[in-house]
C-alpha cells in the first residue's frame, strides 16, 4: 500500500500542475495570478490526483465513458473553481488537509487490489496503456476548457506521472524521432604510387 509519504509526495507533484491550471483558468493567460506552490497547496494536488485515480478505476468502457463525461467538472471541483450549471460547488467541496491524502491512499489501495486481480489491470503493460488513455482524456478535457494545447499536455503528463509514482511505475519517456546517422563516406582506393623509375630513368 502507498505510504503516507508517497501519497504526500505525489500530491505535491500534482499540486505544481494544479496551481498552473487554476491560475490560467482564473485569469485566462498562462501564469496569470499564479503563486509559488506551498504547503497549503498539496490538498489541491491530492484532489486533482483523485480525478486521475478515478479514471484508472473505470476499467470497463461504460465506467470510463461516465468518468469522461464528468471530467471537466471534476477538474474544476478539484481546483476549487466554479462549476458552470452547478451552483454551490467549488472550493469548499474539495477534500481538505489529511482527508485528501487519506482519499488518495484509499483509492490507490483499491487500484492495487485491481492490479493483483487476474483479468483486470494486472500486467504493467495494461496498466501503462490504461494510464495513457486517462492522461489523453485529461488533456482533452483541459483543451475543451480553453487551456492551450501545450499546457494541457504538460499538466496531464505531470498528473499522470504523479499518479504512476504511487504504484512504483514510471511513465515511459516521450517518443523521439530517430535521426538517421549521416551517410558514411565511400571508401576510395588510394591513388597509385608514382613509378619514379619511369619519371627518372636510370
């Protein structure tokens, strides 16, 4: 089971991206109104982590579709922002303090049980694919909230890495195109040596 320290470390990592998102969604520009992440921000990071973890728990297509339909509202709730069409939802409805970490630890424990169950997410490759699916859905939801693509992809990847750290997984490095090596110069035969006897006959 993830330790208290592992959960808090993951929450602190997630809080860095959550703080960027909250600042952008409040001001409409990257970095606007943002402040340095401090001790009081990790509960917000834990709330954002719960959005990722709930997507990982949605193992069946129907559950994943339901999670996907609400992901935008869940992100706003996690960031303590107003949810359009849902008066009264906001900052006060997020888990606070150690309650947020307890919720992260509880969901992580349930996911670990799923990982140990045959036919679920038992193999690391299956877990990794499911995590990337959740990460893509998270980034897509941010883009629908008018977050620029670069910031959406970055924050989704960092949230995904924070969630993966709870289970001892590390996200795979981004794909990099392989530049073909420069062509090797053709090896040419050395020029023939001069016949000095022909040039200077004895």
